[in-house]
C-alpha cells in the first residue's frame, strides 16, 4: 500500500466535523421553522484533503428532523471550512419533544453522518463516520 494513501486516510480520520452554530428562522409561522446549521470541517493535519464531502442526519430530542449535506470541497492542511445547511422542520412531522424544544428555544441537536474524501491523487474515495452535538441556545 502506498505511503501517500496511508497519509491521506490518516488525514481524513483526523478531520473533525462539528455543528458550530444554529439559527432558528421563521418561528413566528405556526406550521414550520427553518433551522440554519453552521457546520465546520477542521483539518488539523499537515495534509491537504481534496473532494471532502459529507451527508448527515439531524436529530432533536433524539427524533429525526431531516438530513443535510455539503458538496465536495478542498480543505487545506491545518484549516477550517464552514458550510451553512438549512433544514425546514414541519411541526406536524415531528415529535412533541422536538416542537417543545424549538418553541422554548432550548434543545440538543445531534448530527450523525459520513464524511468522504479523495485519496491517493484522487484515485480513490475513503469515508469515515462522525457524530457532533450542539446545545441551543
């Protein structure tokens, strides 16, 4: 196995995906709100990563409220990248605990997903799972 491949895979395994901020929008509407997540991708290694993307599910009060993704991006070594993801949450589709948390503006949100990156000079794609939580407010 190539030393470059191992270096690339190690770099992806070191990447941190976090929810850095949440903004609630449209809470005055009685049937839905928009949840704007600021998702951070941090590459702490000395290796640039290309083609980094992710797909994830979003949970409030342990209830699924939607999914999100961010497109392929280049993440330079020892740098951060921010992506904004907006979800529309229809109150009729969620548990009472989710509705109560949003209307009271006090909830825990978790994101569970999989990040992917191109490795070995973009010949292969590797992936790793991630989980991040955030307390609002």
